[in-house]
C-alpha cells in the first residue's frame, strides 16, 4: 500500500470510530492536509481529519473517542493523527477565532496533545484548515464539505498565512517544513490556490531567487537527504514571502 492509500485507509478507520461513538450525531468527517491536497510523505505526513458533529459530545463519549482514536493512531506506520472536532453551527458560520470542541494530536511520531479550549491555541491553524476543508476536503463520510463550511473572508486567511509564517520562524525546528509552508502560503497569496507542499514548491521554484533551497527542502521531506538547512537562507526566504503577504494585506 502506497502512502496516499495508507493515509486514506487510516482516515476511514477514524471515520468508522467516530461513527461508532457519535452515531447519528456525526455529520461528516474529512481528510485535509496532504491527504486531501496530495504529496503524502511517509516520513513526515500526518493523517489530518476534521470532523463535524451535530452537538458537543457528552463527556463520557468524548473520553471514549480520545481513547479509541489514540489507540488507532499509535499503531500506524505514520507520524500520527491530527483531529479537530467542530459542531455544525461552528463551521456553518466560521469565526475569526474558530470554535471547536476538541483538538487531538496523537501518534508514534508526535507529542500527544489534547485541548478543549480554542482560546489556548494559535487560531491561524484552524482558519487555514477550514479554508482548505471548504475547497479541498476529501470526504470520508457525510456531505461535500462546502455544504457544511461557510466561506472565510480572504483577509482572515491571509492574516492566518502571515501568522503561520511567523510561527514557523519562531517554533519550527524542521526548516524544510518552514520553506515548504512558505511556498504554499506564497502561492495562495498570489493566486488564491491551495496546493500540496510538493506542488507549491514546484510553483515557487522558478519565482524564487534561491531555488536550490526549495530543492533541498523537498529532498528532506522525501527522506532522501538528512541534515538541517542553512538557517540564514531559510530566514531570508520566509522573510521575502512574509513581505509579499504584508503587501497584499496592505495597511
């Protein structure tokens, strides 16, 4: 089984677990990230799932959900699972600070993280996820995502791109991720298109004054090259993309 098929298979196992515990309260479940946009990396990709429920789950149901999904993800030959659970009302009218019920990261290749408080998490990740979900989410169960997820203002999404670039500069130890995230944000800023990191890199390469840095970032992502990228070159590249986003946002 190839990495793309593996991510979809894992996503369907997540959807089945959600259905088993939420029953008819499960409205839909969707792959986002590389599972939807393509370019899955067996070394670096997660199974990114957004689920939508009719109403917030009861405490005992939520605890059972966390336990079941954690057991699933820990057995995968991937980094793990990133799951965000929303109510139907929250995605129908997205807020600038998205309102979700549960944010769970768990798996053999990541630190376990469980949060129930949207105010305690960087909002930009969830704005980006909802925008990608609306346009590109891959349905595991439920209606097409655009039928559930309301539109997000372009300015909110650009602000989220800006904050993601800043976050990577301050917190991301894997500089290849910073470069490829910047490529994706750059393409969205210029064309309004979300694409895989691989496709965004191909788009950015002829437009960049440091194309070999993008090549190196792709090689690291593919697992064919080890070691970190030059911090100064990465900072310069992401700074140029950040300046492009700032110009698009205006005052």
